[in-house]
């Protein structure tokens, strides 16, 4: 004769199964910041939460949503291993992000060190790094010898075009186009250029000098104009 299991024991098994099923259904990491569709700086702080029995593995950021068979982003621009209990991460200066739309998620492991363990990844979330194209900074001075100084450029896109024009009175002394690139590691710093134009003949005192610098980057144009006058020589 088959013996039936005690009803209390059967009830306990059912409750345990329900708990395990609920844990498995909610054990994936839940990304919390940046919020879906948020606009951020080049170094946003990422944060997430985990349900019990789950540990962190890696944070991935990419420009596309394509995943491989393991559920990882196929072309991550950031792919950082995480400590099992990590709950946030801010990219390093080397990991800064260009302006544009990005997708990120956190990969995790369900099992907390017990066998069998299984991957448990968060859903992908999109955010946008705001475009920042600063007007060029000009520090320049004109003497009878000519005009010389520096220009600083700061943009958070991969490439830009800089147009420099120096005019003495009505005479164009310099007209040049420079194309620059911006490595992600330098997005927090400005590119500096020395610009100068020394005409063959000394400039007359009182000559008006106009320096115009235009930056074109990411579909945005910014122009700075600096005007000064050749002063009387000292002493």
C-alpha cells in the first residue's frame, strides 16, 4: 500500500517551490540609474539592485543593443568586471563616453556561489550623453611684430574642424583649417593650439587685429572673435 505524504509536508514543499519560483523570476539585477531615457554627462554614475542569491559579474555599455548567445553586448565600449556585492560604478577618465545614445546593463550570477549557478542579467536601458560644444577660448596679443597666442577647444564628440583667421587692418595674415580628434581619455580636458602670424613688415601702431576662431563639431558651430590694437612699443 502506498503511503501518502502528510498534508503539512506537502504544503511546505509547495510553499518552497513558490518561493524558489518567485526568487528565480525576480533575481535579475534591476538597473536604477541613469533612468530610462535620461540625459547625462560623459561620466554618469551607474547603479543597480539585486535580489537575494544573486551576485554581480560585469557592467557593459555599448552603442547598439546586439547581444551574443551568452546575453552579453557584442560591442561594448565599457566592459568592467564587478565585485559580487557591487551596487554602483562611475566610469574612469579613460572610460568617458562621447555624446550620443548608449545602452547598458548589468550581468549577474544566480546562485550566490552554490551549484548550479546561472547567468541572470538585467534588461537593457538606454540613456543619452548630452552634446557639449564649447565656444573656443582665445588668449592672444598683437604687437608690431604680429599676432600670437593660444586657442583652447573642448568638445565631447570624436572629431571637429577648427577654422582660424587673423586679419591685420584689412589684410588677411592667416587663414587656416585644422581637423582634430578627441580621444575619450581627454574629454575632460581642452585641446590647446598655438596660433600666430608675423607679417614681413612690422605692423603700424594702432593697427586693428581681429582673430576669429570657429569650431564645427557634431553638427554644431561655435565662433569666438577677439579684437585688439597694436600698441605703442614700451620703453
